[in-house]
């Protein structure tokens, strides 16, 4: 019996083992659901130039649609 006592004292408490088992089951379920859903964005490409063009995506940083933001140029100045 001393071996059983040593083994039981070396193992974590039953609630801890149950919690870890629950996490493992949830991880497996999430993985299966993600694999079944497939890729989120199948046509996504790495950033950089688009195939067949010489421009960067996004138009080079223009500020279109930022009307009403006049006076934001001096935000870093102390004064």
C-alpha cells in the first residue's frame, strides 16, 4: 500500500485532472469545428505588391475620407 499512497500524493487533485481533461476535450472540439469550416479567407495573399502591378495595396497612404481632421498636424508639438 505505500506505493499507492506515494502515487496518489504525487498526482494532482481530482478536480485539477478533470479540468485539464475538459480543456483537452474543448480543444479537440474547437479543432474539429475549425477543420470542418475550412479556411477563413481562401484568397488572401501576403502583403506586398499585387500580382501584375507595381503599386503597393492601399493606394500608398492617401488620406481620402479623412475630412474634418484639419489641425491634427501639431499633435506632437509642445506649446
